[in-house]
C-alpha cells in the first residue's frame, strides 16, 4: 500500500486590512516540534494541550506538521461558532530553510 497523504485548502474571501505583517513578531508563539502520522493523533494532541493555551499563555502556534495546524484551526473556529469564544483566528504558512512552517494565531 502506498503512502497516504492528506491535504485541505481553506479559503476566505474576508481579508483583514488591520492585520500587518509587522504584527507577527509581537505574537507570543508556541513552537511545536512534534509530528504525527494521522490527523486523529494530531487532533487529540492539540485538543488536550495546545487548544487550551492559545489565547491565554500564547497568542500563536507554529509547527511543521500541517495536521497539527489544521486541528488547532478547526477547534478555534469551532469554539467561535459554538459561542463559547469570539476571537479572530488567522492562519498562514511560510517557507523557512526549505521547510514549510504553519502558523495559527488569535487576536
């Protein structure tokens, strides 16, 4: 059986002109070094630990594992739709030393 791959694209027509690239260095980042084989493992890891820290201990999350970024983004947006929180959630990726770094942060 070949290697399994997963990808998803999230697009938004809503652009925030108040967000500047100069704001990114001011964010308190949590940098994750873990990687997981499945989205389920990544989801459990993010929901049991990281989700509770973003917006409180840290403003943002950086990882090289897209599954972790996706899981965190999902839970942050889900919290907004449930009405338990009303934070603006952002996500981006950039290439650093030939490695994709995925970033999720709140304001």
